[in-house]
C-alpha cells in the first residue's frame, strides 16, 4: 500500500508527514516516539487503511525530514508540540481524529486531548492509544534516555548503524530483517565527514534538561474525556505497573474510559508491527469510531 510524502507549515516550522489512504474520510494521527520518525508507523498505517481510515504520520520537529528548531530550549517541549499538532489538524482541515502515540507521541496525544495547552483541540480526539506511555515515567529510564539521546553515535557504515539500532531497540520486540533495514534507512542521516548517525537533532534532549518535569502529565491526563487504550510492554523500564494502576483510578480511568493491556515479549515500546498488536489497536479505534458517529453517517469519501 502506497503513501505520499508531504510538508506543511505549523507554528512557523516546516513539518514533514506521510499520508496513507487519502481518499478515506475517517482519520488517525499516528505519532512516533522520542528519537524516531513517522515511518515507524508504516505497518499500522497500512493496516488501518485496509479498514477504511486515512492515516497521518508526522515527523516531530527536529526529527526525520521536519525542520530542526532554531529555539530548542523553548520549542522541544510538549506545549510546543501541541501547538504543532493543532496547526497540523487545522491545516489539513481535520475536525475530529483518533490518535495513536508511541512514547513521546502518546504524551503529545494526552496534552492535546486535555486541551490545556491548546484549547482549540479540546473534544477533537475521539480516542487515544498510548503505546508505552503514562503520566509518570520511571526516572532511571529517563536518565538512560538523556544519556544516549543527546549524544547520538556515528558509524562508518549503514551495517554498523543497523546493528546499533537492533541493539538499542531490541525492546521493540520482533521485527523482520526487512523491517530492521527499513528502520535503519528511514532514521539515518550522513554527517559532513560521511559517517551515518540517527536522523534527529541532538538538541531535542533539552526537553529533559531545560524542562525536567515536562513528562509529568497527570494534570493533563485528569482532563481527558475520550476512551484510552494503554499498551504497556511487559518488560518496559519506562512505564511501570504502578503508573498504569494509578491511571485506572483517576481522571478518565475513574470514569471507566481506560483499558490497559500488557504486551508480552516487549519492553519500551511495542513496535506495532505484528498482527496481534495491530488488531488490538485497530479494533479499539473501530469500536470508538462507531460510538462517536451517528447511525447512517458517511465514513468514507
């Protein structure tokens, strides 16, 4: 299944996104993790297109083919990412969407659904999938992320970089050889000396140094009123079970809007690339898409 590569200006910054199933009216925003790109969502997008959805997969500011921030201390933050998301939805004429977010992408989805940073997004997210993300993250894992994300390694060959990715992202779970190769090729840039390195702005780590509590998002989570599916890698060191347990007792959890599913064989974060995971996400979205739309409503263009 094919996609198109596109660019749009959001909050004055050039943002890249891939679009799948452009002819379909029902839309899913699929947002990647911290040091990743929108191409991580290829399998999910293809799966959802087959079920009648349009899927938009952005590269966050400073990642992939999106612009790097000229003001990293202020713009590599959840508040600014929410502004980018609001401009993206407005720019594409999207009134209401479903949201699937891996790690950072889940945190962005949470603050967007809450509407505290961007009131124009309030009520526009029909359902929210948080892939190994919670309003409280484990500090030892955050320290590990700070250590590697701010100083990405460089290698003399693509084979060496792919081997690095296979080691670092082993917690994603099973990927085929072809998927590992695509992951490497879609998240690589060449340095002036010809070596290859992960395709993101190292300054994005300033989110953790300049805004150390940015991912403590309970205030936002408590305001969310759409159904939420939380996928937690059983071996995750970032999202601990005590955090997902608390999610079930407050905010949308206390209203019966939250479901937590633990994914065997994965840590941080499930790759959303195998049928069990894809079917779980698609089934959740379809269930709440049907609830959100009146009987007889047109769902494809």
